[in-house]
């Protein structure tokens, strides 16, 4: 299998890196985080201008027909700069649900607005009782003529406080945790009956608690067939995990470089810390952890677009396990090797560690996915 980037993918990587180098220093990030949205609309417009918001959508829908590899390239670059903008929420999660569940008319209506940067999305799926169980949906949807009426509460909706539209999962039939009977509904974030309470997350991003009280949704805003949405949800979450793994690799690489530079400049007993062999070994161990995470991210990226469901599930679970393990190791080492400075709120190393910690728990932490991988029989078949 050829893991080299194509000429077009290399150009994409260079353009994204150049854009973020010009517009996303750590001090600029702090300024963006103080905006009312918690991110920069100007940077989002630059993403649109560069074509990043249209990458995963088909050309017929107004996008650029990119694959999971292009998403991996962008997410790794965003991870290196701890980008605050809602790329995961709007393009990977919301956009993924449109690609896998929406009909042609719905895509024709929404994708051009997303690509232009004028509409953002949020996936309102998690609930307080559900933890990591994707099928645990208690929010109800009942039919009223041609419309649907939705009631329930959603938690930890990434960028849900600023999204223009919400894609809400709701149960139309079946018992709690049943994989059948779940529907997806496109809801205007300012529709009657929708209330949102936004807050900053531990890593500086934004999330929201969302309540829906008899929210009316027209037939035209139902994604797919009500009751059959679970396979699309699973597929999009797998794509999101692969994207998060790429973001984590970017964050780990950046904090490793930051740590090595610190060891080269900080002196102890009149010599740079990098001259101590023990510290050199610890820096090398960090690099090994990053490369292990990178390898598993590549596997997850390849499998998420080509693999059979069973093999894709194992690859995604394995990647999430390695990302959690590597992220914890790299974050702890970066903090310790920086000494007291690594714990300060104003310094980058701590921010990278916080983001890596949050990535570990999104869509299931390392322990959760290790159990999934074990139940699936691991990477090596027991037969033969």
C-alpha cells in the first residue's frame, strides 16, 4: 500500500500549513477564543476561500470530492495549531451525516451554504444517560401529519451554542438502546422550542446543553428514513474518530517539537538540558509514541473509506486505543520535561495536553475501545 501523498494532497498540506502559520499563532488563538462565538469568523472565511469546507463533499453537491485522506491532512494541521473553529462539528460530523443520510435535494440546499462558510452545523446526539452507547437515545419524535414533533435533551453538543442548524437524533420507535427506531432531523437552531446553554470545554472549545420542547420539523428536513438512521450515525462517528486521531497526531507532533526546542535552550548546571542522556531518551520515547499513533491513524483513515464494516470497526477501535495511550504519554512527558512552566495556563504545552485528554474521551476513551476490540477478536483472527 502506497502511503505517499499525491501531488494534489501535498499542495493541500502546504496551503493549510501556510494559512495557519500566518493566522494561528498561540497568541492569536487566545484572541479568537475570546470572541462571542469562541472562534474566529475571519479564519472560517479563510477556510472557505481555500476550499477546506468543501473537501469531503461530492462535486455534484458543490464540494471537491475529497477522501478521508484529505480530511486527515487538514485535521492533523488543525491539531498542530489547536484550532478552535468548528471544522469537526460542521464538516466531519454534520457534513458526514448529510453525505450518508440526506437526499439530493437536501444536499443541494445545504452543502453550498456550508462550503461558502455561511452555515455551520452541530450534531445533537449525546444524552446524559448514554455515555459512549450510540444507540442510547431517549429524545422522542412523533409524527403530526406531515411534520414531526421532537422533545428531549441533548448534552455536550460540540459547537452547539453557535451552530446555525442542528442535526438531532431522536427515537421514533423501539426501546431505549435499540439500534432500530432512530431518526435524524434537521432543526433550525433558533426554532421555537429550542433552548441552548453554551459553555467552554476544558480544552478551550465550545459545547452546549440543548433542550427541545415540542420542536416542529417539516418532512423536508427529515434525513433519510425515520427509524433507520443508526448505520449512518455509526459510519459518521467512525469517520470522526479517524479525524480526531489525525488531529491528535498533529497536536502530539507540535508539543514534541516544543519540548525538544525547550530542552535545547533551557540550561542546567551551565549546559542545555538536551545534553543529558536520560532526557534525550525520554524525548525519543515521545517520538516513538507519536509514530505508533501515526501508523494507527493511517490504518484507520484507509479503513474508514474502504474497509468492510467488521474490519473497519476493529481498525477504528485500535486507533482510538493507541491515540489515548500515546496522547497520555506524550502529554505527561511534555509537562514533566518542561518543569513548572508546563503547568501554566499561558504556555502552549498545557493546552496541547488538555486537548489530547479531551480527544481521548470523545466517542469513547481508550479503555472503552479496548473492550470493543477485545469483543471483536482483536486484529488477529482466531481461526487458522
